[in-house]
């Protein structure tokens, strides 16, 4: 049997699929850095935060590549959702757990002590952290399944906060307010958990197409530069962080209001 026939699934891969698989690879790579960071390597967490926005940029290329070069199959959107589940579901979920859950505080929730006796106890900070992490993973997967099953790809706007946008929110918040900068507050994972609920709403969010493509790309590049400066401990990173946060808030809050008000209707 010829190798081409034996490995036929690989011969179906298009340029768009290669972009999707590259994004998935980067998502998995980010997870490995997050795991390395658990041992106390602050730099590993920061590298993971650099990788995720890069993954988002590459993920946004697959649609354009599919339209430009076409495809040999009809499972591209399923491949894209599986990839996004890794990059923007599991990776940010593990990141939030690793940054905000502290095993030294004790278990988030426990009913049995070491003597196998009933003894209810909990730790609020860890309970909030693990709840936020679970919400990110489950709601992102639900959001991606809804996107894949529906026709959102053909719509002008996303319905609900896209999983990559949630991941970028987690990155922009965590690079400043987490153990990376010796910041510890239950408020941050609590807010992240609340924001994750927006993925399962019907609020309209801009797609990285047409008039929104360059502003969204610019915002992600500013975020990447912010994290790179933080990695090299350049004092400019914190000033630039406010720009990155402001640009994200424009996408997160301002643009949906403008869409709802019909500002972009022609």
C-alpha cells in the first residue's frame, strides 16, 4: 500500500489546518510551561502568558487561509474547536488554578480528616480558585461546541464572549495581579470566574475581520510586548500594561455596547 494512501488523513491537511495545529501545539506548550511554573519558576508562568496571545493570533489566521487557499475536507471547524479547547479552554484553566490555588492553605473543600472521620472544612481562597478554573474549562468548551454546531462563523458578530477573548482577559489580569508579582487576592479569580460566564451569553462581540481586524491584532501585540517587557523585568511593562488593559476593556465592554446601539450599522 502506498504511503500516501496509508496516511491519507495527513494528505487532506490544508494551510488552514496547519495554522490550527500550530495553535494547538502552542496551547500544549503553554500548559507544559505552566506545569513547570508550579515548582516556583516565575519565568515559566510568564512564558506561558506570552505563548497564549501568539496562539490567538495564529488561530485567527485559519479562517483567512481557508478562504484564500480552500480545503480538501469538511471537518475544519471541528478541528478548530478541538484546538481552541486546548489553547483557550484547558491552558487558561490550568493557568488560573496554578496561579491562585495554594495547596499550603489546605484543601478547597474536605469532609474526611486523616483519621477517616467526618470533619467538614474548606478554604475560601482555594475554593474560589478551583471553581474559577473549572468554570473556564467547562464554559469555554460549551461555548466552542455552540459555535461549532451553529452558524456563528457566518454571522457578522460572535454571540457570547469568544474563548480566545476570555483567555486574553485572564492573561492581561494575571500578568499583573497574581503570584507572578507577589499579589495574592481572592478577588481576582472571583472576577475571572464571573467574566467566564459571558461566554454563554448572547452578547455580541466583534470578530477579527474587516474594520475590527487591525485594532484587535494591535491590542494582542501590545499585550505580548507588555509580557515580554515583564519577562525581562523592564520597568516600562507596567506602564504599557495599562494600555493593554484599556484596549481589552474597549473590546470587552465598549464595543459590545456600540454594537448593541447600532453604531457600526451602515
